[in-house]
C-alpha cells in the first residue's frame, strides 16, 4: 500500500496553475496513480470566491481516478474539537502553548485524513497536503501500514525532484 505525498502551498489547489496541473498529470501517469486524496474540504474552497472544485479534483475527474477531499469540514471540525490555527494563535498566551495547540489540532486533522483516504484508497495513491504536514502525516501513514514517498517537499514552478522513502 503506497502513498506518494506532494507538499504544496494551498493556493495551487485552489487557483488554476498550468505548471502545477501539468506536474500532477505527469506524476499520475508516470507513477500509475489509481486514487487521489488531498488536504482540502468544500468549506476550505469556499474561502476563495468562485472556487467550487480544487485543481486536483478537476484533474482526477478528467482522468476518471477516485478523489477525496480529506480535510474535515466546519461541522466535523466542531464535532471533533478541531479549533483551528487562527483561534489557537489568537487565544494562547505563550509560544509553547501555541505550538502545543497547533500540534494537537494538526494531529486530529491528520487522523481524519487517514480515515477518509481509506474509503477510496486504490494502490498507489497520491496525497496532496501542506508542506508542514509531510513529516507527521508520513509517520502516521507508516504507522498504519502504508509505504510513503515524498515527491516534493514544497512544490513550486521548478520542482526540486526530492524523493525520500
């Protein structure tokens, strides 16, 4: 069970970008990707006007590959006690308290991603997430029986072709 991870800045998921689209399509083809998940939700897309579908979902739909938004929506965040980075940074007093709150919040979100990607997992999978999650999420995946390979730590117009196991 293999998952390729692609670290990004979230704007690439929300705003069409030809180089990013080309990179994802080429990666799907080259690696024989059978399913795609991403750190995104429909609520997250609504933060950008006129965006109702991520770049990745559009690509997956065009190629008829299963896709899943794995980030919890607002209702699920409330149910699971995920309070959000803005609230943590605004309410916590010390840097240690902020770091602890952010880490706990991210752990809860990453567990949701793992749950949601299992529903559509076809081997191998591409998972796109913010670069800050690569280490912790790859550890969670490995602890749950997946093999991970990081395609890019932080995709940009000129990929660095970093590969790790």
